[in-house]
């Protein structure tokens, strides 16, 4: 099975939040970047599927500026066979449809049996790129997937529903799945893997210019307003503990 | 029509309650824009659901029925709604931000060359009626808010986060029911959904617990869980966790609080090392009191906390356990 994994590079979770001067994003000068966590699970699922079946190829794809190559290189170190960097410096001015289109262009040329990606990104969290990609490629999809099992004529997947419910869905190939975190245990890159990654193919293709104006626009970002008036408790750990116990006794009344 | 159309969600004849929150959002948006609001329900044998909707303040209720819509599939819903929207040409299509909507709405929007503005936590009107509304979403796991606006011509698709609008705010009235029979064929439906199931009988009912001590990513590793377990024991609390802890297998899935886990409303929710992504907050924000301990002062958990401590949980939690034990002795 030929599997393409679409990966997004995102700021690390503890990234400092300073709003950029254009008011549309955070200052990115000193940001560190990493793989979007659900995409790491998508990669893990792809690698395990390849290992289970003993054949096939895992190709990782990421769109963005040159820095995304480091995330692709890490995916190669974990076991992906090839990488495609879709070079685009204007991703932030494209909407989901625009981003999915450049990914679709790159992936179409690969004619994969299966496309995996994370269910949403840790930064924008729109949770749509996978589904839109499937629609653009004209293939069936399923979202929020915990397990993937190849069966005759296609796949049987375990889809998470709300409140602890699940369902199985069967579908033909080619197909696209968006993967939920936690379905598998993530692997680390081995030293051998890191060494091998240096010799693996990393192809760069240039994204075609945006086709039109975006359908939606992010106008500005700002720090959220508090929904509650939070009383901050300060002091040494022992002092804070005493203050909390007082609140538990006299305000919350659980002690 | 033009105006606002709300797409309701039902399964086996039972509403998803979030649908009524979306309906309240739709009614309020239509009132602000000086336009009308209608609603649609999809399925097979849904006459009684449509009649129930007809007692709300809506222009029309579209009962979209077909045998192939009996069980949800993305292919069936996208095809049926595409046909309905082409006929009704709504300006705004509002949906509840459920797992099902996340499965089909992005594809539906793509059919109209649009992008769904997903997981909206507020709708703002900067100036009455003259400009398009602003849709507020969260970025970076809730650390940042963003204003989005629809900039294209064509329908604007919006999904509304749980708890953003109150279902009780839905206005009653009378609506005409209009049957809509989409053209669907079995070959269009490419996936075969199975019956929903639960992994195992849920043995932990967090929803009944008066005190919950909940632990998140900040705990670092499984071996550190002990300090939180001791605090939980001292307080006589149920131990719960955010998703990453259960994903890692450090605590069983049935102790997970959030949109994919349990929804709780204890007297006290003590959040330890939980940053407070929206998926977690929807599961616990109905708690009577929230105390949060986190090293990151920007953590969104502090937005819903009554009492907050910015600091090192590894220093504070053991002290708190001692203080609770002393208070109880």
C-alpha cells in the first residue's frame, strides 16, 4: 500500500505568545517549530500499516517555507521512505481551501492508495484540511480515526464518536483518513534512523500561485478575555497550599 | 430564501442537544441581520422531529428525507445538503460543532468553493446590519482568540462550539414544514458505517463526583502521577485527566474529561497541569468552582478558574496534600 501522510509544522506548545505588529499572528522570530501532534499519530499509523503488511511505501508531504524540511527530515528519521516539500511562503494568506489545493496538486501526482493526516492542527485548529483534500481529490474519507485495518477491497476503520462511543466504518481505496491522537504509541527516531534519513529523497515542488481571493479572512488576533474573575493565589508553595485550603473550607466548602 | 439556515443533528430520532444551541445562534444572527431563519433536519422517518421544530420561531422547517439518509454518511449528507442549499440559497449556514459536522461540513463548504468557519465561540456585530458579522475562534489551543470574516460571495458556513449559545434561548413560534426529497443513489455512498458501540461498560461515573482532581500534560511522566493520586485521596476526590494523559495510557480512557470523554459539573474541579484546550473546557466548565495550578500564566484554564496558582505543581501539590490532611485531621 502506498500511503501519503500530510504533515503540518506548527509552533511548539509552550511558544511565547506575543502578538505580531500586523495583529494577525504571533511574533515568529523566536518560535521553535515541531510536527503537529495529531499528524505525528497519522505518521505512526502509516508506519505501522506498512510494517503490518510488509510492503508499500510511506511518503510524507508538508507545505510551507523552507523550515518545514526539518519536520519532514524527522519523519524520514522515524521511518518514512520519501518526503515532498511543497514550497509556499504565503500559506498564511491562503485559506483552508487554498492550502488543501496545493497539497492536492502534490499528492495527486503520487496516486496513493491511502492518505492520512491529523484530525486538526495545534495552531489554527480548523480541523478541515483532510476532509477538503479528500473532496478535492474525489475520494471517500472518514474523520477522527483511532484504528485502521486493511480488509478485502479496502479498509475497516474505528471512528471515535462523542461521549466515549465508537463505530466501525468500511470504505474502498483510495481513501483519506484523519487520525485522532492516542490510537498508537508514538515512536522515537533511532540514531540509525537519523543517519539513514540523510540519504533519503526529499523532493521540493513549488506551490502554484493562489487561484483567487480566500473565502474567509483572519482579521486580527488578541488575548482572550477572562470568562470569570480569577483570584490568583501567590506565595511560597506552603503559603499557596494554606490559601487553597482556606478557600476549600470557607468558599468552595468541600472540606 | 436567503437568510440563515440551521442544520440540526439527530440520530435515531433523538436530537443532539447542541443543535438547539446552533438554532439559538441562527435566530439571533437572523434578528441582527434583519433576515429570516429556517432550519433543516435530515434523515428517514423524521416527521415528528420536523413537527417539533415547527413550534419554534422559524420561517421554514425543511424535512430532508431519503432512505439513504437513515444512517449518517458524509457522502449522503453532503449530496443532500448541497441540493437543499442550491434550492434555498441561504446566506448563512449554521451547524453545531459536533463530530458529525466535522466529518461532512468541510466537504459541503468545498462544494460551494467556501471554507467553513469552524468551532466559533462568539458572533459579534461591529456595526448594526451594515457590515458582515465577525466570527470569533480560538487559536493555539485557546491561548489566542481570532476574528474571522467571510470575504467571498456565496453561502457562509459556520459551526458553533458547545456552550456558546444557550439552547433555552431558542424562541418559540410557528413554522411551515417543507418536505425536501434529495436525489440520492446507493452508489454515491462510498462508505459503510457500522453501529455505534462502547468499548466496555463504563465503571467510573465522573459526572456524579462532587470533587474532581484532574491532571494534564504538565505532570510530565507517568511516574509523577503519585503526587496527584495522593492529593485526590486526601480530598476524597475522583481522579480525572485531560486527553493526553489517557492517550499515553497513564490513566484509563474512562477517566478522561472533555468532548471525547465525560462531561462533569462537580462542586470543585481542581485542574493540575492542564492548559485548558477548548476540547477539555467544554467537559468541565459547568463546575461550580475551578482551581487551576499551572506553570504557564497564559494557560487558558485560568480563563475559567475561580482561583489560580501560577507555579510549579511538583512543589505545590505535595504541600497542598499535607495541608488538606492537616485540615481534615
